[in-house]
C-alpha cells in the first residue's frame, strides 16, 4: 500500500489575444476586432472511494491541464482549457512544498483547486480609444500555476487494532473478518496497514490492523510516524495485548502503546477503547484471570475481553463490545455532522484580484523589486517585443504611480527593476 506520494501539477497556459482588423467588402478601414485569449484549465483534486491507496502515482508524477485557445478575428474568444481532475482516495491530505496543509479530503466527492489556469490575453479590440484607433498589439496569455504537492493517505476506519509487534493483531483481524493478512510468529510481520470488514448486528465496520508500535514510535522509530498517522482517523481503538507473558508484561505493553499514542497526538488516548487480551489459548485459567484483573484495574478501557484469535474463544463477546462502541461513535458523529452543502467544497488557493495601484517597492542587492498582483499580471501579459505594446505599458505604469514610487525608493537611471519574472532598466 502506497500511502505517500509527491506530484507536480501545472495548470494550463492562457491563450494569447488576437491582433486583427475588420476586413469586409465596402469597409476599407474596419476597426480592430481581435478576440481575447481564453484562460487555461485548472487542476482539481477529487476524492473518490474507487481508489484504495496512492499506488497509481507510483509511476506518474506530473499532471498538466490543457491550455486555453488564442483569440481570433471577428471578436471571437478562444475556447477555455478544460479543467484537469486528478482522483485521489478519500482520506488524502494535501500539503504544499513547505508542508502547509492545503486540504483534507475526507468526504466522497470533496474537491480542492490546487493550480489555477493562466489568464488569457486581451485582444487588440480592448485597447482601442479615441487616441489609439488602430492598436496593433494584444496581450500574451499568462502561464498557469505550477506546484509540487505531497499527498498523504490516512486510512478511514471505524476500528483500529494497536499494540506491540507480535501481539496477534493480524491474527485477530483474520479471525474477525475475511481479510487475509500475512501472519507469522515473529515481530514486524505486518509492514503496512491491512483492512477488513466486520459484520455487526445492523451495520458493517471497517477494521484497520496497524503495524506494531514500539518504544519511540512517536519520534519516528520503526516507521512510527507513518504507522501512527493511520490511527488518527479511527473512531474506536482496540489495544491488542499478548497475555501469555504475564500481568507485568501486559501492563508494560499497554503503557508503551498509550505513551506513544499520547506523544503523537494526545486526543488518541481519549478515543473510545477496549483491551483485547489475546493468546488465551497459551494460558491456564489462573494466569488468564490474573492478567485480566490487572488490566481491568485500569480506568480508561470500556472493557477487557480475553480472546484467542487462534481458537476463536470469546470472539462473540469482543464483537458485541465493538458493536456498542461503534454505534455510540457513529451517533456522536451524526449529531455533529456538517450540512450536506458543506461536503463538496472547493478551496481556491489563488488570491483575489487587486487594484493596479496596490504594489510595493523594495530595494534588493541586484536592484529594486516591485510586488503587486495586478501589476505583475499586467507586465507578464505585455508583448514587450512590440514597440506599441511597450509604449502602452509605460503609459499605464506611469498612471499607476510606479515610476514615482521607484524615485521615492531611491531608484536612479540605469538601475534594474524586477517585476514578476521580468526585469527592466529604470530611466
């Protein structure tokens, strides 16, 4: 099971605006009629239950949305680039390169916009005026957003089996469900979570067999961070304890697991839980009762159920206890459930439009850096190879007060000015 992947998403490039003039019979000097370029396609992540893990990202890491089409003559606008939907399993966390959480897709159909398509350029029709009746320039389309994302899958299960290595968690999962995890008589047989479905009285519950936790797991020992991450979304915890080694060893095992859960996320130790005292087939009645009494003296578990995953002893009692815990947990979740309208939300990760005059100027070692969303966008779309377009750009930034701001910041003729990805010489 692949529960972590890195992907690069790139939204579509915006289409260029068109430079065109109306040409018809008996209309010798038709005005400009160049259409606008269309925006590029967005990249959207969509949660689906059709995928069980992130293995489909093992050999594909790059996803690119279609570009927007350029404008055409006759005032025709280009066709928009189609949005690219990338499916991920339900329970996927999405983080950026800095590790900031962008979205937590825990519902079927939940969506998040992770890369916005580039804006299309305006056609020359948009630049006509009483003083500029035949503009021979248009804007370029902007590139779409590009970013690397880290996807982390955290299993969504009703019941989580936790315990030390070789406590019999996989054997118990196989005894309770039709899952067939790898089982062997040595620690760390399970190296990735296994899932099974438990048939309850009126419903079904998903059980996750979490690989064995060891002392120091919360600090990363034994891949502890990756194993513990799957426990975060389980509603009920079952502490599986090997009772064949005596009461002291059983108490120490429970203490170790509880300590690591608390160090990773304190809320985990507050989850509804019970203890499954496993391997009773290797114990006589006196030893079993002694261990059960020692564990029963603990204040936090709902119950201590002595079972044998090998012989099937008392599994019915364990299922009854789990049924009650899961039912209570689901009632609490239903009471606190969000409105259905909030389930499929789209988080827009792109800042809104700003005024052209909203910019800042800062001095850097190589020159002066100008920052402003609207201004950077305008400069990025300008066709600076076209003298007429460059003259228009200079006119606009002068009206916006950029030249005056640069002078106030200490810029002198010949200094380098950076705006977005472009650089200019201040005059």
